[in-house]
């Protein structure tokens, strides 16, 4: 069992056992999602606060599947990106202050998902290292412009080498492991975990039946 799967299991274990993790129900956290029930979601280019210039391009390949698995219809990301670029809106920062309705209407979107990449980093320390992906999600109504769902999550993948062969061997192993680590599966798992906290969409089997499900209070955003 790899470290990513272990991380996911740990999160859900904490949620199910309530190990000092304050929680809130989905209905309490995001009541407007249950009122509007958005179906078609427009994912706009992400805002990049990390030091990795290629993070938005890499990240865009990771969000479609988990958002679809959460029960939503995701408007084709490549098509929408191309359209927005042609309109001079190819960067997420440009869309932040534009009323949602102005660019959601041409796509027939019910809601728009904004993603801010907070971390997309490689870290080294003494004889260890890790890869970190941290993402802030915000979904806004295409009708009212109100925030329907907001959440943040982070995953840290340990890439430390085995020190049984000595310090030098551990340093080399860590450097190699961290250098070749692909951020994409890490980001995909961040998305999968975070989207367990959204009120599920029309195409999910528990749509409109998940109001009592608990999510970590600390990761819900205002």
C-alpha cells in the first residue's frame, strides 16, 4: 500500500473516529449548495501562489475526474481555457474581480470553480525531503455570485531515503526520490479528498442525501 493511499485512509479514519478533529455537517457548512443544486461546473484557470510556474498547467489535468466523480458535469476544461485565453482572460488572477455571471453565461454554467494553488513545492532537510501540494477551492454561483462551497486541503508526501546505508546513501536516495516525484498524482489525491467535503452533485448516488455527513471544520472556508 503506497503512501498516498495511506494518507487518504488516515484522513477518513480521523473523520470517522472524531479524533479531536472538530467537524460540521455539510448542510450546516454549505446550505446554499442544497438550495441551488448546481449541475454544470465551469473550472477556470487556477491562481498560482506557489513558486512553480508550471503548476497551473499541470494542475488542470487533475481536477476533471474527481469533480465528475462528485456528481457534477464539468464543462470541457481545454475548450473553456481556450475561449478565456482568446478573450484575454487566460490567467486566474484576471477572473478574480470579474462578476461570475459575465463569463459563466456563455458556457451555460450553473457555478464556477476557482482554484488557488498555495503550495506546489519540493523541500529538502538534513536527510529527508517531501513534496507538498496545497490547494484552496472556491465555488461561486453563476446566478447570484455567492460562494456556494469553499474548502482548502494539503497533502505532503514524504520522500525521505532509507538511512540504513549511511548518511550519504540516504541523502542521495532522498534527492532522487524527491526529484522524480510526480506532482500530478499528489494533486489528484488532494482533489479527491477535498471533494468528499462538497455536497454531492446530481449524478452522485447520494445526491441530496448527504446533508448529515461530517467534514473537518478547520478546512471549511468562509
